[in-house]
C-alpha cells in the first residue's frame, strides 16, 4: 500500500522542514510548495491525500489558495488544514470560510499536529 501524501504549502524553509521531518517520521510522503500559485499547481498535479496550508504566502495568500483548491472538483474532498502563526481573532473562521477543514496555530505540539493529520486521514 502506498504511503499517504501530504502537500505542505509554506514559504519558510524552517516551517517546511519541521513539518517534513514530523510527517516523514510518521510514514507520510511529503511534497512541498512555497507560493500559493505553486500550491494550486502542485495540488492539481499530485492530488495529495492532505494539504497543510500557511496563510502568509508571497503572491496569493493561503485563504485565496484554499479557495482555488477547493473550487477544483478533483481536489474538493482533500482535507485541508491551515497551519499558521498568523493567529488573530477570527482567522480560524476566515480559514474555515475559505474552505479549510481545520485550523492549527503555530507553534504547535508535534503530537497534536500528528493527531490532527491522522484524524483527517483516518490511517
């Protein structure tokens, strides 16, 4: 059986490395994108099992990237979790309104993040 693939969309290498190491150690395959536009293109090309989305991205932000991904019929059902340090009051509601399935504020507990990923991937 193939390993579930998680697309990480974040413009900061340190953030991607933390998520990459965490997810790979738990047996997931990780693909990465550094801009919103690249995130949409990578999601269309790879059709991952889950997407972890930062909000503050160069070009289109994570909210717009989420809307574009969720507008695609082939991508609509992929669980998408917003993972961001941009955690102001109401941002969780904005993320959900844009189509995100869940919202996790940075810094996060690695154990809690893996639990959230597993909850949505049902593995």
